[in-house]
C-alpha cells in the first residue's frame, strides 16, 4: 500500500511536469532538475527496488508515460488560428521529452535509450502530421513566419537533447512552399487591383521633382534626353512603377522565410 501511494504521488508530479517545464522554456539557464522535483520518481523507484518489484515498476512507468505521450501529442482544436495554440502544443511536447531525457540519464534504468527512441519515433510522426495538417489551413503569412520560428526553436532544443529532427526540417521546407503560395494569392489580388485602375496612358510629369520621383520608383534605363523639357511623357504608364514596387515587395516577403535558415535564396 505504501508503494501504491508513492506511485500515485509520482504521477501527480509527472502530470504537472510538462506544463511546468513549458512555462519556463525560454529560461535557458535553468535545467530540468532545477525546474522540477523528481524526488517522487526516485522515491518510488527506490521503494520498488527494496520490495523486489523494480521490473513491475519500470513496466508500469513506461506504459503510463506512453499513454500520457499520446495525450500530449494531441494538438489543440483550431491550432492554426493563433500563435499561442502552436506555442502551447510545442511547449507541452518539449516539456514531456525534456523530462524523459532527464529520467533516462538519472533514473537508473527506469527507461532505456531504446524505449525513449521508440517513443520519440512515434511522437515525431504525430507531431509532423499535426503541424502539417493545421498549417495547411493557415492563410496568414505573418502567422506562418511565426510558426516557422517556433518550429526552428523546437528543432534547436530537441537537437541539443539528442533527438532526431530531420522530418521537422523537411516540414519547414513544406511550410516554405505553403508560405509562398499564400503570398502569391495575396499579390495576385494586388496586381489585379493595379490593373483594374490602369488607364494605359503615359506618365506625364511637369517638373524636375516629379521626373526624379518617377525614376526613384522605377529605375528606367531607357534613353533619356540630355535636357529634359517639361512637360515630359515617359514611354510607360503608371502601372509599370507600381508593378515594379510590388514585385520588390513580393520578393522581400519571400526572402523573409529564409532568414536564419540554411536554404538557398535562389530556391
């Protein structure tokens, strides 16, 4: 009966542990053991050893943590609607696997590397599927960039703990393609609006300031007279510099995704 109470105490602590770690995920100077009281786990393990029930205790712990992992891996409903939902999901997963890494290193065989690798392999496929599914519904380019940043931090943290992250990097590449599609849809509307307001008349300027402003907005390299006489008509309409500026904006927005990534800008 005493062992039962120790186990119960241990799992009350474990249920709280993932959220507790995730709430401090940005405090890089704090380790798992500084954030969490692991004594219920060690106490339960010690009592099980004294009673000769270590294998039973280990099996029970692993089975329960596998069940809890499946719960943690369930994404919030409508996760694609807010950055906070993605944070909550990613932080919960991080908390869970940071804890298990610590138990692996300090639990005297409570879990094994093979067990943790198998659990992470199962988790990784579910994480990628969840992020793929919800991100596909996201049509906010700014939010997609934030999701990318979260996944990158997720990868960096997991890598530090020795977890395999290659499928997550592949997900980032897929997210880049989706981001580009979202941008293209936005700029199609921008170009349509420019075209709908176009009168296809040459731009006419009446002084030097207006002339210089046009060349600033569109660096035309055509033949210009040595002496410009005003009013002066450019051989293109107002649509040309507007489209030029929007193309620049589109390229800049596309490159935003590549910041801090080892992705070729030519791609």
